[in-house]
């Protein structure tokens, strides 16, 4: 008899999803294999253990399950009550590999590379309980070739002292089957094995995903792979000229076709200068992935990733492995080793260039600021000039109105008008030096002016203000509306008396501030050039808005005039003002 301990032959736990058994160099021999669970005395660790029982005395498996403690083992228990035993060709080698998981159970996998028979028995099934169990056979994880059926028979062979359950003798060259035995009422009470007659264990590469600092891509597509590979093997799809600059790739992810019954190890050969190293990277995970992070290839040189079936002794089995070479290229400055003396002149030159560039930038920036300041000052002077013309224009028109009332001997109205005019003039003169005033102050000037003119002409007016506007904290150009309202009074409603109507609107449209002045006068032809006071007031107002747009290019102001026989609508829009 001979035993086999998973832990003693495996190099650690290969993967978290399986406990692989390294393929054996020894032949299978004239034995049955049973899987036990041993509790070791020294470590108190319970481990899976393979026990080889002679095929002429199979009853001896029960001797290992008796309460017979030893110096090394406290107890041995079957992996499952079914106590499945496997017999293969005695000359077969490399028959053990990774186990697979079926729900909560792990089934061992046996590789049968010589297309010989596999025998499966269940020493835990006997004449008393055989009717409680059934079995099935699934081919290539896709087709149930034997549906759940009663245990084929009870037999007493291989030196057995009592009948046991014979599950079957199987041979499916080039395929793999899963034989599963379970309790008819309690599916959780089950066990199984996988027999794999495939002869090629070469990994199949599906894609290489390259991650850079800001993106990732499939290397096999030249239109997205940055020129990192231009030639590929027509049969395998492997890159033949995979190369990339050092520090340009943050991660390489190799995806292989999933092969649940095989454990594939991964090594990386590094050729840097005159030195060659072979590193163990790990294993292909349960999803078929191998990840290489930057620390594996952070130095320029030649590299080769080798993926093959896990063996006890590391050696290259060329028919059953995949080689993926790639080259990490140095940057231009890495091609030559520079000393301090070599680099000093370059450093001084770069420093001088930086200082010269900085001085040029400072001078250019200062010149731009000076020009912008001069332009702003010029615009402010022009705006003051226009306001200086608008104020007398407003005063002259008001004095003309007073004179007109006095000529008509309407002294009471003239006196009242003069009183309103004095108060309004004081406000206008106080704000004349200010470029901006609050929206509330502008509305006060507007209403005083309309009340003053209403004494003379008898028209009606209404001011509508968007309730969402903060009148105290929104500033606008001084006397922005007055020239347009003055035109609406004198050239729109002055002759309509109490039938005249002026509507003033102040609205918020998104971040735009919109003013409207509408009258119900007879209108005018916008294609004809206005004359007199009307032409002078409109021209000054338009020029002022044009200058304001130049001073605030990100917040331009526009004015539109729509007029017909039923009235005139002036719309002033200051964009992105609120």
C-alpha cells in the first residue's frame, strides 16, 4: 500500500477555488485510489489524503477507517460515506490534476492520456442500502448520456469480503465524463469523479487585454492597440512582435479558454542585459485569467510568459505549453547611461531656456494687461461721454415740456411738473458718476420719470418685475432704460392722452437679464432713418450698449426694436448677467 498527501506534494494551495494535485510521475500501479480525510496529530490539521489499496485486497480500505490512532494520524474518515474507489491502467502516469466543484462538493479529476479504461466502485454501497442510491453520467459537461439510474449491480471482486456497489467501467477517448452517485432522497449525500481522456493539455489563449494609464484595449485589434503588435500567428492568434515602452503599460491581462479539469501554472522568463531569471507568477484562475502587474516588467528587456499544465518538477513540455514573448522598450534617454558631468550642461541649458521663456511670458502678459487696462479706460471715457450727452438730452426735453405747459397757461401743472423734475434731476445727477446702480434704484428713476410725464400727457403705464430677481444686489448700467422710455413717451403715447399705455418688463430668462419697453403708439418704419430727438436718443443708447458689450465680452448686451402700426417693442438683453 502507498499513500499520497495533497499537502506534501502540492506547492502550497495553487488556487483558492481548487485544491490541485500535481500530475504524478509514478505509474498508477495495481491499486484502487480512495480519498480520505486525515486528522494529523502534530498540526491538528484535517487534510484530504489519497490512499492506494491493492486491487487484490480492496477490503483493506476499511482497516484505515478503524479507530486505530498512530503517532502521526489521530483519525481517518472517508471523504463521503459512498467511499468511491477508482482503478486506472497500472502503467498510467500523470493521472491526477485539479478537482472541480459541483455546487458544494468537490470531485477529483483523473487524466487518462492513453485511452485506457477507468473503473469506479462504491465500497460504501452494499446489499442493505443499494436501493437508496442512483447514479448518472454526463459527457463533456453538456449531455447526460446516462440519466439517473439504479446502481448497476453489486459485485464481490478484487479480494472484497462483502458485495459492494459496482458503478461501471468507462472509456470515452478524447472526451471527459462526470460520474455522479447520490442518495435518492438526499442529494446532499453524494460524491463523484471526472474522467478526462483528452490528450492535449495546451492552454488556448483567447485575448490579451492591455491597460495603460487612461485606457485599455484588446491587443489583437491593430486599430486600437497603439502599434504594440502588428503580426499575429494565423493559427493560434499569438502576437509575434508584442512590444511597448517602459512605464506605458500598467497591467497585462491574459485570458485563456477555461479548462476546469486542468491546473495551468504560469512562469515568466526575464532577459535583462546579460541576466536571465525565471519567476513563478502563479496559476490560471478559475475564470481563465492571468494578470501581470507593472512590477513584473518595469525594466527594459526581453520577456516570455509560459503557461503549461502544472507538474511536480518544472520543465518545458513544448507540445502542451504556450509561449507569449514581449519586449519592454527603453525610453530614448535610457539607451545611454549619463553621468553627472554629461547631464550638467543640459541641465543648465534647460534652466536658461526656462528663465528666458518665463521672462518673455511675463513681458507678454504684462503688455496684454496694460493694453486691456488702456482699452477699458478708453471705453469708460466713451461711456462717460455718452452719459454726459444723455443727461443734457433728458434735461432739455424736460425743460421743453415745462415751457410747453407754461405757454398753455397751465401754471398749476407746470409747477407740479417742475417739482417732480427737480427731484428726478437730483437723482440723475447723483448717479451720473456711477457706472452701475442697483436694479431697485433704476426702477425708482424710471417710475419717477413716468409719473412726471404722466402729469403732462395723461397716459397709463405698468411695470412688471420678475419676483425671482434680487433687486438690491443686481447692478445694471446707470439709466439703461430711460432713453428708450423717453422715446416711448414722446414718439409713442404723447398724442393718445389717456388711451396711451406703456408696459415696462424686467425678466429673468435662465442666466440672461431681459428688459422690455412696449407702447401702443402708431409705430414707425424701422427701415427709415429716424430724425431729430428720436434719432439722437436711440443712437446714443445703441452706442452705449455696444461699448458695454466690449467692456464685458462674456456678458454682451443686445437691443432689438419691433414696431408696426399698433405699437413699438424694445427688447434689451444682457446675457449671463445673473
